[in-house]
C-alpha cells in the first residue's frame, strides 16, 4: 500500500509517520475561465473574418444550425494561417 502523498515515511513520533505540509504553488497554466475566454475570442475573430455579409450574431446562429457553414467558418479561419 502506498502512503498518502501528504505523509512522509521517516522518523515520526513513536514510529508514526511524519506529516509534511504540502506546498501549493500557482501553476503558470491558465485557469478554466481564462481558457474559455481565449477560445471565445478566437471563435469571434473567425466569425468576423468570414466574408458573408451578415451580422456576427447571425453568423453565430447559422454556424450552430448548419454543420457545413460551421466547417466553412473554420476552414476560412485556418486557410489564413
């Protein structure tokens, strides 16, 4: 059986395992809300680049209704990269 990650195997009181405080550090990766915001901004920029003369709101609706239009928006955005 593996010990709990917060417990160090070593000299403790009366042979008991010694508890070690875990140090939590904030990682450099983004949080979930920041990831979602980034994807949202990228999707909005793809819709703005799509050449059809519609509002962005209508383009977004049409992309949810039609898989073909959704793929057209994606392919338009990636062809410019």
